[in-house]
C-alpha cells in the first residue's frame, strides 16, 4: 500500500495507523513534518496569514503513537454465513422478456410459449464445510518499534519565517485581491478633512506632539572651577549683583508711609460702602499686603457682606456700588464693573488729595475670602527670611521687562512667580523656608470647602523651636538667584507640579496625582487645590518663558554665549532693571500673546467709553441752568488780543518746562527706573 504524505491539520484525511505493510510516516526518510507550516485562511476574498501557535512548534511527535503494532482483532473474523444461505431472487418479468427476444430472433412464430417455473431448478445451499478459512497470525510478520535514535528534531521558531516568504505571501495576497477586482487606497486624506496644523509653531504638516520646536533647551553647565579661583573674580561680580537687588527693593518696595496711605484709602472707601451696607467690611489682599508688592501695585480689596448670596445678588451689589461711585465722580474715576465673573469685581481709580493719594488703581472683589488667606500665608513666609522678598522682587522685575508677567495676556501672574520662589527656597540645602502647612499639630480653617490652616507665629523664636533650619543657609542673593533660574530651567515640567504645601522629603508632586497631564506649566494654589495657575499658559508661551529662564541662567552665571555680557554691563553702574536686556534673554522675539487678549482689551475700552459718556451726560443734566436773558459775548479789543497771545505763549513754555522736569524725575540717564 502506498502512502501519501499528509498534513495533520487536514480534516478529510484517514490516518494510516494500523494499515498492513505500512510504516508510519513519522520519522520516515524524505518526509517533512507539518509542524511549523504556515496556515492560510480564506476570508472575504482575502488571504490572511495566521502565524502558528508556539505551543504547536516546540513539541516533537509523541512516540507513544509509533510503538503500537496493528491490531489483529480486525483480521481474524470470517464473513458472516447468514448472508450465504439465501437463494438469489428470480425476476420473472426480466426472464420472460429475454425469452421473447430470443424466440423472435430464432423465428419460432408457431411454437407455443411456455412460462418458466422454478420447478425444474435446483439450488444447493453452500455450507462452511466446503470452505477453508485460514486465520492470519503474526508469525510471518516482523514489527520493528521505531525509536528516536535515528531522528533529529529541531524546534521551529518564528524566526524561521524569512522576510522573503512574507513578501511572497504579500504578493500572493495582492494578486488574489486583483483577481477579485478589489481596489484599496492607503495614506490618503479625505477631501473634506482639514489639514493637520501644529498649535505650537503654527506650521502645517505635523501635530503639536510631534513638533520639532517642542524640544526644550537646557542651560550651559555651571563653571567647574576650584574654590580658590572661584572666590576672587566671580565673588566680586556676584557681590555687586546682590547689592543691585537690595537697591531694587529699597526703591520699589512699599514702605511704611505708602502702606499707611493705602490703609487710609481702604477706610475711606469702607465708610462710603457702609452707607449702603452697614455690615460690610473691606480687607486688603494681594501685593499690597503680602510683602511682595511695589509702590506701583494695585490696591486689591475684598468686600465681605454677611449672609449667603447667589450670582444675581452679587451682580446687584456691584451695580449699587457702581451707582454710588458715579455719584462721587471726584473721588472715583474710570469705573469698570464686571458683574458676570466667577468673582464679581469693580475696577476704578481713586484720587483724594486730603489723603495724599493721587490716581491709585483699585479693585473691589466680592466675597473673595480665600485670597485674603493667601495674602496672610505669603506675608508669613516673607517674615521668616528677607531674601525671599528680595528674590521675589527680582524675578518679578525680570519677567515684567520680558513682558510675561500678566495672566490676562496668557502668561503667568506675579502671584505665580512668588509661589515659584517659595517652592525653590523650600528645597535648598539647607532649606531657607519651611512648609508652614505641614508644621505643628495641624488644624482646620474652612473657607469655601478648603482648609486654609497654616502655622502662624508671633516671634521668630517660636518657629526655631519647631523648625531648626532658620538662618542656617548663608548663600548670597546672587547665588540664590542663579540657582533659582537654573532650577526652573531644568525643572521636570512634563512630570511634576510646583507646590508649596508638599513636603520636600516626599519628593515633588506628580502630575498624575493632580490629573493635570495635559498642561505644561502646573503651579498649584496652596489652598484651592483644584486651581492651576498655569492653565492660561499655552505651549508657545510656555516655551517662551522657559527660554527666558535658560538664557537668564547663562547670563547671570556667566556661561554660554553670554559669558562676558554681565561683567561688561556692570561697568556702566546700572540699576538691576538696567542690567536686564529683554532682547538678549528672549532671543530678540516678542511674547506670543493670545489674540483673544486684544479682543478683551478692546471690549474693556468700549465699556469704559460708554461709562464715561453716561457720566458726562448725567453731569451735564445736573449742572445745566437755563438762562433766558443770555447776551452774546463781545469781541475782544486789540489790547485783549495781545494779552491772549502772551498768555498762550507763556502757557506753552510752562508746559514744556513741566514735561522736561517730569522726564528728569522719572528717568535717570535716559533709561526708565523700575
């Protein structure tokens, strides 16, 4: 019996085990095992390649299937005799038809036709006596059990499939597809789909996640110099820079006199509001009360009225304040009410000569109690170490000159930069500032469902008893400022959050803990933990701010391209503001301001013009006096004309002198003071 090699995966194949005279094909010479072959499955006119499971590749054929001889029980059974003792059935019709044909062919027309019967037939039933059946035995057969000695098995792997075979299979699939008259197109863009554009560089062809401009630069390595060489030249320059930073704070910081003026202004405005709401109370917050403000800072006031109010009631209160301020136009000017904001506010300019206050910009927000606690927290940090206040002023001055210190323009606010300074000083070695929200036994002060508790002390000795690192860090202001710039130039913005409530011993706060993975700049508010101060910062603005940190690090550490620029500028005896060159730190680029900012600014100007126009109309109605006996004015005489010309000429000269002295007062050497 011949044998045809077969595949075990074929369903319509009869196994060859047990056939007489047949040797199983496993282990036979010239037989290729089907294990590891590639299987093809036809599906909807396509041929798809299914890789064989690895469990089928690493198992050799089981030898238990090879060492069993054919069963003899299938050969020793004689044919059943009950099939032989029955005579064959006689078909009479068929016999009659055959006889008629034979008679016709022999021309026996006159002979009578006799119907055959079974009487003359004889049948002998066969018996088994005449049969001789020899039962086959295994005596004449020889069976050799195959073993694995002559076999070599190599476990097939996926690596045995070459790329040539895959390419052949792909070409076969393509030919099958063509034979079925199917056509496919790949990597084609639908006609109605918009082109891909990058929101970072404003270019087409790639997304923001694949933008080559998204790679952040790093500052140059700090100078690796021995301590003996580092002291002399670099210490002298850093000592000069530290002096300029202290002078900046002395010139711009709120002194006691200015603070008292703002307190008196707050009391005067509070008296006017109490005429409408007797239980109302005003509180100062923001830069005017957190020790990080300047003489040019706004006066931020929080109006607290007892009782719960919804948004409509708050809008009505702002409307009443607006009407009250309009009636006192000599004190309140440039009114801009914002009623539909999350925290309704009204902006105005306050002027009162009796209080020695001229054109002080003020903001009154309704129910912003959380900001008052933020102000107290920052003021407490400023009391611990004065270097925190100086570094905050220096960083704010740097960012304002580079035009990235206004949240309304899509950048970070001054408040965010102060939090960045405090976060850095908590992580110096040794630390300069503690985490006040983690000191002491803790407590709970609920404001708008947020815990605003932090450790407060009346004297610095009380803090030393709990936190022993007070005054241990002796670094200079310039060294700390360079370390601050380098810290945020190399900060892991992709993974971590700037937080002043997180314990430094536990590392940095992760973005996944806050679920702020979609934003680059993440700065956590110390009390309102859901508020990210970097939400308004776009990708382009973030890279612009990061570039300022990198270039400022190279500039003040005297490395990289700006190696000698700082020393050259110090020879001119500048102020700290004059020491900063925005074109150098920003690579001579403009800040990528959000276009929506200009729309908001234009709408604000239109609202101011409408409000001022209404105020003028009301003032005209109040001061309008109808006179029936009004006479026409007389024309001036010749002497009067001469007097008018002299007066006009003298007024022009006086205006020029005033402008000249004003320039001398506000400017020094042609460069504006900070």
